[in-house]
C-alpha cells in the first residue's frame, strides 16, 4: 500500500521559543485509519493544522499524494478535508448552501447529486433546507463532516470529532468513518476516547511534547507492549502477602480477597505455574482464576509516563 501523506522532519517553533513540533516524520498509507493519541498540548492539532496549511511550519516538508503543501499548495489542499474541533458555521445559512459553498471554494463544478449523496450518508438530507442555527450540536458536527467531504478529498482529518457528543451519535459517526474508509478515503483522527481508537484504527501514533513517540500497527503494538494480568480469587481474604509470595509482579488487592499477578506473554516463562504452587504451599485456597489483557489506554499512559521521565 503506497503512502498518500509524507511528513518529513516537521518543526514548528514560536517567537517565544516554544517548540510545538520537534522534527515529526510520518508516512500515512492510502486508505488507512491512523489514530493520533496524546495529552492536551502534545502537538496533535498543530500537526494537523500544519499539514492542512492553516499553520506555517518553521522547517520540514509535507507532501499529499506527491504534491508539496508549500510549492504546490493548491493541488495538495484539494486532496484534504478537515473537520475541526470547534463548530464554526454561518448560523443563518441552510445546510445545502453551506456544503455547496465549501465545494465551490475548491473550484469544483456544481454537483448537487454528489452533495445529496453526502448529506444522505450523514443523515442530513431531510435537513438540507434547515438553517444551521436550528440544528442540534450533533447535527452541526455532521455538517462539518459534509463540508469537509464536499470537494471529494482523498484524505480526511478529524480533530476530536466526537468531543462533547452523546454516545449514540458517537457510534453513528464511527460507522460513517468505516464507510469512508471502504470508499478509499484515508482518515487521520485525534481523539481522547482511546477505546474508539482501539476499535477502529489500523495504526496508532502517540505524540507528546511535540515529538512522535511511535507509530505502529495497532495489533502489533498491543502484542508487543501489552501485558496480561492473572487474578487469583482467594476463598478467604488475607491482610498481607505471605513472605514466600512477595514479588514485584504480585500485589494483594485492596480488599485482600485476590492476588493480581502481571506477566509478559512474550517471556519464555510466565511464572504462573510457580505462582500457583507457591499459593498452595502458603496455605491459601483459590476459588477462581481469570486473565485480562492490557488495553490501549494502559499502553498509552505508560508511553507518556516514560516520555515525561
């Protein structure tokens, strides 16, 4: 799969010396969903804004489908759609006129059939003649997506697209994202809802303090960095761990009713057999055993902690 976005050594520094981006290099494949995760102020929005031409970089380069975003900016920007965090729409315009205007901004010929398809895909067709001010917050977010898609972009940036929307609308929007991917659109999203990135992204990028810490296939990342926990339920609570069970990998739950053992699935030996033997030798009776895998959120938190150390 070829790359549609090529970002090389991208830097953004301000007059006061603050560096928002510190040499970010990233290639994004055609037709993939890339989720960018990072704490507030990490540089996610600055990176997106720079690629989209809203912010000027200090140095580095960006190409979109081979078009340099500075020397060939018209062609590059025609490839890009952006759904920003903030809702900023003309309140007295109708949905259709808003979307039609956005298409015209990119010099695209009038094509109300194409716009009708977009509005239907976003469940906005019955609102086409409604003024923006009469729409709910969720519907306004759908209009932002329709505006971003009006000129047929092949790369779509979604900057916190589900922030502040209800659970049902959030689910609907991710279904829309899946449909766009099926149509061959490349999608880059930032989100605070890590479980959503875990559910729909092909690759995960983690950014902190203006630096890209890693970019990796989601499944490979979780297999490489994810840890498993074994929870041993005890028949009777205990107040402290027996001496023979004390280990950095083993902790007693706060209620004293279970032991929690963390292990690496990639290790040659997990130590589970020895643990269970030691539990029995300590005179403890277990009633149940269950395992759980580290979530993407656990991995993300660990990575950001390491970067801050």
